[in-house]
């Protein structure tokens, strides 16, 4: 029963998003895709900068390697 509720919610969410996208033209969809990619790239950059900082703090990499990775 629980799996059926989860799949129903997911299906409804997909239907709502598809209906919303159906009312947009190509320019609007492109703008949304660009915004989503920009946010994704900022998150990936933050994640790897944080990861290299933790490696530096734990002593696994040198300061020069840290600087090289974060140029």
C-alpha cells in the first residue's frame, strides 16, 4: 500500500510539471534549463572546494595541491 501511494504522488508531480511545461514556449524552457544548469554547477563547485578543504585540513594534501585544485 505504501509503495502505491508513493508512485501515485510521483505520477501526479510529473503530470503537474508536464502540464506547466506544456504552457511554455521554447525560449522559456531554455531559460529554465539555463538557470537549473547554473545552480547545478555552483553546487558542484562548492562540493569539490569543500572536499579539497577537508583534505587540506586532515593533512592528506599539501597547501600547494590545495591551491592548484582551487584555481
